[in-house]
C-alpha cells in the first residue's frame, strides 16, 4: 500500500485534514511526523498533509526498495517528470519486446 520512511520526523500541526483525493506517489506526513509514500495499491483518499509527490517514472523503482535502503527526493519540473516517464516507458517497452522475442525462440536442449 505504501512505503513508510524513517528518519527525523517532519514538523507539522497535530490532527488530520479533511480527506481529499490522493494518488500513487503522494508523500503524506502522518501525525508522528514520519512520511509515507503511497504505492499503487494505496488508498484513494487521505487526510494527512501531502508534502511531495514521487513521479510516475520512479514508482516501480520505489516499490523495489528493501528495508534500510536510502531514498533522496529531488525537485523536478513537470516537463522533466514527463520526459522521465517517456524514457522509463521506452525502457520497459524494450524489455517487453525482448521477452516476447525470447518466448518465440525454439528451445535448445
């Protein structure tokens, strides 16, 4: 559903906000000040402050993190996010093409 980050708690006012729409990649700060990054199976509404958003191109990479791995957030423009998304989609499409070709190759025993 999401990825809970550890570290120095972020300062915030106590309490929840009125629930509003959230999407995969939303970074919400819970009452204890620790952020949660919502994954693709996360909820669709939330009442915690949203302080950032992970771009679509990085969501699958985020899902592959292991406990103890470090993350770093970098501000990007919407144009940079779109370019990264196109680049990631092209990379994944190339791998899918390779897999489809490999499936058609006769097996050598």
